[in-house]
C-alpha cells in the first residue's frame, strides 16, 4: 500500500490531470467504478489500476477487484488520503485506472452504409462533450468527430460525463478540412445546425449517410463550416434566447435521425 502523497507513482498519476501529460503518454484516467465497468465492457485494457478498499462500497466491487487482479491487471493499493489526493473527482469511490486514450484519427473510423455521424466543432466544456457521447451511445450513432476541439476526449471529466461511453462509441479528432474531406470522400451529407436559416431540422432528410454538426457553445459554427455544409437546419425557438445548450441541440438532431430511420 502506498501511504505517501510524495510517492513518484502518485505524482505521475496526479500529473495526468494535465492534457499535455495525457497526450504525451497516450493515456487517460478513469475515475469511478461505473465508468470503468463500461470501459471494460467495451474491451479497454487497464494499464494500471489504483484502488482503495476503504472507499469501495459493495461486496460486488471487492469481488470485481480480486477478479481483475487474478486476471493479470496490475493493481496498486493507495491509502485513503493518498487516493483522495490522486482522484479527479470529489467523493471518490476507490477506483482509479490508467488506460489508453480513447481518441483516434479519422482513418480508424469504420465506413458503413447509411452512417450517422455526430460532428462537434470547437466544443469547450467537457460536460457537454461527455453528454453528447452518452446520447450518441444510446441512439446508436456510428462515430463522433471532434473538430478543432478545445477539450480533449481523454479529459477525465469527458469520461465521467459520458459515464464511460466514450470508450464504447468510436471517437476521433480532426481539423475542419480533414473532416470535410473524409465526409465527402465517403458520400456523407453534412447538416449544420444554425438559427440563421428557414429550414427546420424535422423537414430535412436524415435517412441517408449523414453528419449532424453542432458548433461551439459561445459562437456556434464558424463561417467556413456553414459554407461547406450541404444543408443548414434550425431548431425552432419560441423564447427570447436564440440557442439551446449544445448537448441538447445534438440530442434533438440525433433522435430526429433515429425517428426518420425507424419509419423509413
């Protein structure tokens, strides 16, 4: 058991809170039993498991820990105060794992017939990106592309907000030009959401291969992305605010596509 907060392994673990450290190492942190369980179900391999039995809640979790260690996972026990220092969240539950980053390139995405892709341009808040991943997982979206992302897929708050689904849905990073070229090469129509159009999202055909695109929280889509979209659509707004939360907008677009495809 590691009982010192100055232990080199603990310092290295804490350093992974920084994006640069995560990207250099090609790893991320999964903080929490539920999130780790989802990642394991998706086939993620644990590099190192840090745990604190004092913080674990149920007998089931203790049994799972023993099964993982017996299966060859490298496990390191931390004292409670050391674990709480290393954990990303407040009120940790005793599970902290270092795993490969979920982010990939466009070349790793599988091309299929009638794909449904979610494209997120310049998203800043990890909670929004994670919420979109949960929606994508629930709706059966084929992949999510982060275009010129401000936050990264390996951000522990993205993993937490997605409940670990970021490991279940293929995700990729790319520039706007790279994304546009990949989509057009694979005959995927580009649908950009914006309040500056007359076309309603419910009146646009989402049944063929489609990329549903949402813009940043503050500015929406860039002019470049709006110019290169095949169609612009809007979500009706009856109030005084002219935009929805980006994760809410993405959910409406995605489930409209699900509705259309179910009735087509």
